[in-house]
C-alpha cells in the first residue's frame, strides 16, 4: 500500500479502488506508516512541503492578557 501511494501519489479513496482494499483500511495502513496527506505533498516531486499544524510549544498564562 505504501509503495502504491508513493508510485501513484493518490489519496485513500483512489488507492482503495485500485487495490480493492476498503478505504478505511487504506487510511489505517498509511497512518501506521506515517504517510502525510496528499494535500501536504508537492504534486510534482511528492516531497513534503507543508509542516504539521501541531506545535510543540504552548504558552499558558495564569490569566487572559498576561
């Protein structure tokens, strides 16, 4: 499944149609192998162009406006 994703650069629904595997199973396999979403990849090269939205740093204050 990972090779198919790298080869065709398609999302889970199209990969499911090509391989005959249910879409939910395809998404679980891709998540297990930490494959980024298609929207985060460069369409030509397939390289990761967008960083993850989650950040490792949170600044919490005691009161709003501090």
